[in-house]
C-alpha cells in the first residue's frame, strides 16, 4: 500500500478538526479526533518512512501580498511533540508567540491557517458562504440528524432552519421557559438531603437532560419516555463521535449500525409525538412546538422528519456545552471566595427586592452571575477551535500592520483557546475575574467585535446564547440561595479530549442546606 493510499483518508480527519461543528449554532471540535488523527498521520509517516514533505511555502512574488508564515517540513516535528505532550493550547500558543496572529501549519499538503484575535477574524466569522464555509467537514452530522436538516440540506434551507431556532429561542419565547425550568431545578434538588457529598458534574448532567426534555423536547418525553429517549440519544451521540464513524460515516460498522438504530428509534418517537399533537390539536409551549409551527418563506410547514432532525440537533448542540459550562461555573465560584461572596451578595439584593420569586426579568438582573458564567466560558470555552474552508483568496491585516493573503483551499481556524487569552485584550488572562466583563470595564467590548467567541459570531452566532445563560442562571441562583457548597476535590484539570473540554474526573462538592432568604431578612 503506497503512502498516498494510506494518507488519502487522513485528509478527512484533519478536516474533522471541527468535527462537532454543526449548524450555525454549536460550532465545536472534537479534539480527541484531531489528536488521534494527527498522531495517526505521524505514525503512518514514520512507518512508511516518508521523507517529510518539504512543502515550504513558496515566497510570494514581489508585487503580491505574501502568504502567512508557514510551519512545514521538518519543523512540524517539534510542534507535534508539543501537541502530544502539552496539548493543543500550548502548541498554538508557541506558534502565536513565534509568528504572530496569522500563521499556517502545513501538513502533508493540508494547510491550516490560524487567525488569532479580532483584528484578523472578521472575514472568518462574516465572510459569505461562497467564500468561507464549513465545507464537507460536517458530513458526519447527516446520518445523525437525517438528510432533511443541517448539512443534509442546501444553504438556503439551512439558513431558514436556523431562523426557526432563532425564533424559538428569542426572548419573548424564553420567558415561558423560566417557570418549567425552575420547577425541574427545585424538584431535582429537593431530592438532595440536608447535607451530603455529590459529583457536581454527574448531577448537573442529569438535571440538564431533565430540563431539556421539559423545555425542548416536550412533556410527552419528560413524562413518559425520558429514560428511553436519553438512552437512544446517548447511543446516537456516542456512536457518531467515534473516530471511525467520523472518518467513515457510512461504513457498515457495528457503531454506525447502532447509530442508525438509535436515530430510527428517536425518529419514530418524535414523529409519533408530532402526529399526536397535530391530530388532537394539542399545543404545548416547548421548542418542539415552535419547530412544528415554523414555516418556510414559501409558506411550507416543517415536516415530521425535519422537526425530528432539528430537535435532535438542538439537544446535541446544547447538552454538553451547557453541562460543562455550569460545572465549570461551580468549580470556579467555589474556589474563588471573593467571587462566591459577590455572587451571594447579588442574590441577597435581588431577594430583598423581589422576594423568592424568580422570573425572566429577575434573571436578567443577575448581572454579576452573568459575568461569572461569561468568564467561565472565556477560560473554558465549550469549543477549543472553529474551522472553515476558504473558497476565495482573502487578505488580512494584523494589528502590527502586516498584510497576508490567505489563499483558497486553506482551512482556516479560529482558536478560542488563544483568542480568549490575548494579554492586550484580557488583563491577566490566566486569572478568573468576572469583573473584567462588568459595566464600565467590558474588556471584550473594548477589544472589538470577535474578541469573545464562546458563542461563535457573525453569520454563525449561536442562536441559543440567551437560552444557555438563562438555564445556567436558574440552576446557579437556586444552588447559591439554598445550599452552602464547598469544592472537596481539587480544582479540576481540563479534559481536552472531550467534545466540549470538560473537567477531568469527578467534581466533588459537599453541600449543606441553608435558607439564604431567611438569614438575610433577619439582618
Ligand atoms: C489565489 O491565490 C493563489 C495562490 O496564491 C493564486 O495562485 C491565485 O492566482 C489567486 N487567485 C486570485 C483570483 O487572486
């Protein structure tokens, strides 16, 4: 077997740097796939004794804009070493320090140009689909959610479907989710004892599925089919995100068969619910209903298959991201006393004003808690990197005034792990400090558009941002008000190998019930 045939399929894994990116919303990568595929290419190269390609970038001719500095040939080896020993962030940080905000990593003809910081990111996030797109990187989502949604349909339909999400998750609609969310949260924590020890990560994961079932999927699932839907959904994602399924989504492996079975099961469950609601003229206040009621511009209604695909995709996009963000919020708050106290103080002020009642507007008043969550997503972004494919040459100018042309054919990458830690934008980036986002300071605003990318941006801005904040705030305001919490395990390390880089291992937290409102009123 020649080198070419060994390496051919491997152009996909590198493309799969953004494996998980789906829809405009959740635009994330599976780092494990990246690391394993890079390792695989590396091993393949060593075994086949490939002379490492001396594909150094040709110097651009005098009159044209130069290409970005490129790392290629044998200089790739130390970079791979850093990647495999210290991780993606350290590797990119090294290159950024060395080459500045624009550089290309050239790897067996696959050229990925990294664009670091707001000055060079506008085109990445705003460029039209004909010039910048996800390419075929997201093809693995087609067997997950079906041919009727997302990357199974053309850009025109996809844009309309994104509008359905935007409409379903706009503030006017979000208001009606607060009460059911609160009920789920109260019911869940009512099961905790007077005091005890829990793995916060596991608890929040369960709670998120319950909230999602109620607010997104609807009460039929929440009340009657919760376990079945959870397990089918788990089967669907687990089997879709394995390296082999990502690389060969249609190969007849046991994994793709399990994935297809899970999707078929979910499809029939949701089709049944949609049918039953329609035939009995029952209307609910969940996102499933919003998707059922959505209409294309030509007046056509969404089909059962589309509703099913759209609802599975939104669950997929929201689940890991929200769970990890709320777990990190706990880990951070509980290890920064001063922040924890400020967050408690804010809750007390709000209770003084509104009593125990929490509604949409009270949640909006929790601005410090909001900053705490935002700061968590700066340091622990739900995705490490976003990727696109370049279809038309474009030019970027760096902060220092250098101009580079990024040619078509390159993959471009916006590395959040570096963007969110640029010292001239974020003061002391390694320090958890929610105040950096508070009124009057707002480091991300000062830094300009595309400084903060946790929810992507521009054309691909996540439509679930407000929903996500609302959900995490409902949970954390409840926890702060009702429990005295302590982080028992040490501050978690990041598991970069997970879909949304999550805290590694258990996040053990001890709790003791308290009544914040009462103790406050006594003072
Ligand atoms: C785009 O860039 C490539 C590589 O530098 C170059 O060969 C090509 O002529 C450029 N195309 C246009 C339209 O400028």
